[in-house]
C-alpha cells in the first residue's frame, strides 16, 4: 500500500517545481520548432505543410478555437439549471 504515498509525494514535488517543468516544456517545444526549420518533409501533402513551424501554428490556432467554442457555446449549455428547458 505504499504506492499511493509514493505517487502523492512525487506529485507534490512536481507541483513545487511547476515553473521548472513549464520552462522545460517550452524549451522542448521551441527545440522541436527549430528542428522543423532544418528537417522538412520530403513530400508534403499540401502547400502549408512544407512551411517551417506550420504544425505548431496550426495546433495553437486549433487550441484557441477549441477554448473559444467551449467557453462560449458548450459551457452555457452545461451550466444551465436542471429544471431549465431552454424556453423563455
């Protein structure tokens, strides 16, 4: 039964070093974008895929769009009271 304690202590230590984890994550992501400048696909499927950093910019745009949709459309539907039938 020591496993939950090990996991809990590991999570507490990771939470205490959250800034270091965040910096490491951004460093890895930045390195991947820089590598994408030098390592490009030989046969891109469409024009944008051949541009350096295309997938990084595309995924950032998709993430922003998902956050917008969830905050403006999905959350109001889920946050309604149970007895609300949607009629004025």
